[in-house]
């Protein structure tokens, strides 16, 4: 971590994004100017926000005369980000091009979330930029704002504060990440004017919402639609229909591959069911481990459930990886929602 031992975290704030530019610390801007080479690391199993924020920061740092290394453990499962996979390395090069090296960790609740690619990272001067409410990182230069809708917004505001302006390629990456984490703005409400102002500034320099939507939602495989229908067919309702739970088996993954997954479309379809307030999708990744996705609408805080099992994320979108099987874990996840549906039996 940085020797100064400075931490910056916003107060919890509202559940939906309102982000004033004044909260970007000058120390972060100074950090991004102080070194010759930056390793930009993101969380394992990257999504559009961590890819968009890291690519935009990479472009901007190079524009200011720095050299960079993009680092990710992968895998790049999502169709919309696969084209960027070759831009990242999975291990730090043995010889970096400078003795003046620093690390920027983006969109991570803690540095461990970088995964296998993070081996050897902690000895570099480090800044963490994140918007997850469950961020547990302490000390160092940690710029956390849990009220921000995406890490790309934080990077946008940092670039703007540095006074260098935003280029069209940077704007495209930033809008892509913002749209990914907001579900193309459908998760935002009347407290989100500053978020739309940020988007407007990106569009003003050439980011294209139509192309961004097509990138997020187009070019899906035929098998991905069959897999969605299969998971939908397994849905079960709990707490009077307020919680819906389903699962994906290893056999499903073997048949359709990781590219067959389209979680956003799946969650949209389930959330459109009347009365549904929260969703749990359990995926058997190996004989011993599962990954779990949690989603909610307004009232339910799924991050509270995810944290109980070692995960984290946002109030309305969280996840985790955990040892166990679908059959053994699912009843535990169902039970963990009991305090959010008081007085309603699970069955």
C-alpha cells in the first residue's frame, strides 16, 4: 500500500447513485501522476464495469506519457468483453519497463479479488478505486464511494478532475461500464441526475448509446437462449413468491459452455414476474464449488446475504464463490433471507 497510509471512503449515502465530483481526492490525482509505469488490475471473472474502467484508465495514462500493464485472472466469460481479453496479461511480467511502478486496483471489494494474477502485487505502492458497499480494504490509498453507480464513473470523474479532458475512445469504454452496472440505466431512479449528467458528457465527446446497447445485448448464441429457458424451468418460489431461486448444473455448462451464460437477460426475465423482490441463481462450477448470483429490486438488500457467505457486492446485485453443492447450499441461501421477509414463511 502507499506509504502515506491514506484512506478515502464516502459515507454510505443513498442506495441509488448520486455522486458529486468534489469527492475525488486530490491525492488520487497526484498518485496517478507520480509514477512512470502502472499495473492496472481488475477482479477475476471480469465484467463490463471493470473492463471499461481499466481500459479507459489505461488509455488516459498512456495519453499522459505513462506506460501500463493490464492485469486480469479472467476468465472472460461474457460475450460483450471477450474481444478485449488479449489486452490483458494473467501474470505480472518478470521485468517491468520502469523502476517507478505503482498498482491501481479497480472494481474490487479487496485485493484478494484480483485472484491468481495478484501474486506479488501488494509490495507495489497501491491505489484502490471501487464502488462496492462491501469493500473491506483498510489503509492505503483507497477511494471508495458506495453511492456511485459504477467504477467507470469514478474513473471518469478522476480524469475530468485531472483537467485533461476525455477522448472518444475513453468515453466509449466509460459509457460501456456505466451501462453494464446500471442495466442500461434501468436500475436508476429520481436520485440519479448526476449519473445522467456524467453519461451526457461522455455522449458529448462521441460515446454512442445505441452501439453500447448492441454490444451489451447482441451477438448471443442460440444455446444461450436454450440455457436461459432451462434455468427458468427450474425456478421455485419462496416467501410467498417474493424470492425466486434456480440453478445451473455442471452438465449445463459442459453442453453450452461459459459463453452460453447470459445472466443479465435471465435476471430481467425473472424480475418481470409480478411480486418478485429477490433472485438467487446457484451455479455448480466444479464438483466442490459453486458461484452464486443475487439480485433484488428496491427493498431487499442482497449484499447482506452475500456477506454472510463470504461474498459481497451491491445492495441490488451481489455474488460469491463458495465450496459446496447446489443441493447442500440452496437451503442455506433461502434461510438467509428470512429477516428480510419478516413474518412470511419460506415455504
